[in-house]
């Protein structure tokens, strides 16, 4: 029996990753503050070594929290995924990034180049714009490294593991900007407790950003979604497949069907009207100049992306004179009173099933379905 599995819900993934990232950065910041207090009286080299050790401990804490939360959610979708490998990979990258971020200041402290300048004035930092630019680029590189290592764990479980590299590069370029902005708020006189709270808040917000971007892209790792023919339709479909679907999904849905002759999957956005028993009515206006509806027979299994969720559905064509044509046409006119459909235009009546679809295709999805059969 086939068991349908879907990626984690976008809202669940975003919230979980955001909380884990916030707690992780709070733990790392707490370790750094405690280490700074302990090493305050140490000489330069030992103090630098202490800062690096704190970076390692903080990275382990953050990587373990984030990796554990991510792997727990992913294994509900990909049961064969190794949670241990995912956590170890995440910790390794986070520790490496913390070390790279701490190493310059630790080396400067070790050689004494952080002393005050002439007249006792502290040296000025780089301009904010330069800092944010460096953070954006650094976040993209760090995110790409994270995605590259984690994609190695995903290989064999999803169809497109390399997409995880680009997604994480984008997510962390934005996430690190949030962290840097939060880091610029405290001053030298800010109490350590306030610094820790700001770090946690910045980490939570950055984690929500990272979770939102990566969660949006998760379904695309294992779905060979068909492309629309026109650029305009492709843009509309991308919106319907994303969390921004709320902008359009009140009147549009994505309809995927197999070509009658080739069996190839096609996709197009269509306007729909709700009807009784949860069915959806699609009007084929100007049917003489369109061909897609001819692939819909009396009872076809199709796919619909409706309100952000991909589901199996049954579609049937109701032509003029069909017993259901008048009812379907009335439902469409009720939803769109200004529309003036012809009584001769065919209608497609869609009945979404209660079960979601695991994947449109892809070799890994096929293998999993065969294994669970």
C-alpha cells in the first residue's frame, strides 16, 4: 500500500528552525560572554585560545540544536535519512563558520593589534554599508557551504539535492544581515544580559528568515513539477507553489494533467469556482482555440495545487448537454457574476481527494513508493 509523504509544512519548518536558531545563537552568545569574563585577566595568546574554544563550543551547541530539529522534521518526509549524519554535518559546518568568524579578532588580540589608537581612542570600525555587504557575501558563502555538506546527506533521498546549496546561500545571505544588524545595537556599556537577549532576538529573527526561505524550497527538492508554456504562466505558477499563494489562490489554482497522446505532464494556472461537496469548477472559455481540455475525459486522475498544497484529484469534462453542465455553470456564475460564459463552453469539474501527493515524479520518489508498496 502506498503511503503518501509530503515535505514539512512551511509554517512548521519556519517556526521550528527559527526557534532552534534563536536558542542556538543564544547558547553560543552565552558561551562567548562567559568565556570573555573568564579570560579577561589572561595574557594575549591564552585569551585568543579561549575565544577560539568558546567559538567551538558555541558552534557545537547551535549546530546540534538546528541539526536535530531539521533532521527530526525531514525524517517524517524521508524516513531513510540518517539523523546522525545530518546533525554531524550541520555541527561541522557551524563550528567551522564560528571559527572563521572568530579567528581574525583572536589573531589580532594575540599580536596586540587591538590596542587603542593614538590619544587612547578606539579604532573606528568599517562603515555600516561595507559591513552589511561583507555580511551578505559571507552569509552566501557560508550558506553555500552548509547546503553543500547537507546536500551530501540528502543525496539518494531526493531528486535534486544540489538545489539545497543555492537555497541555503540565499537564506543565509539574508539571515546573516539580520544577525549583523542585531549585533550593531549593543555598545561597550551594554550589560551582558542585554547583549545575550539581543543575540537571541537576532538569532530568532535570522532563523525565521532562514526557515522561511529553505522551507519554501523544500518541496522543489523532490518534485519534477512541469513548466508552463508561457513566461507569464510560469510566474503565476511559481507564486501558486510558494507561501505567497495566498495572493492568488482565492481564484486561481494550478492544474496538472497528462497529455492524451504523449502521457507527459503539463501544468497551467486556471480560474476556478467552488461548488458543492468540495468540488471545483474550471471554465474552458474560448474552447475552440484551446487544446488542453481535450485531454480530460469522463474520469481522469490529475493533480491540483490548491491553496499551497499539491493533491491528487479526479477531473471530468462536462460538455453542453451533460447532466452536470448546468449545475457547474451555475456555480461558476455565482462565483463570478460579471463573467458571461457561453452555455456551449465546456467545464472541467475537479474533485480533490483527501490524500496529498508525495511527488509528481522523480526517481527517488518512485523508489520510495515501490519500497512502501
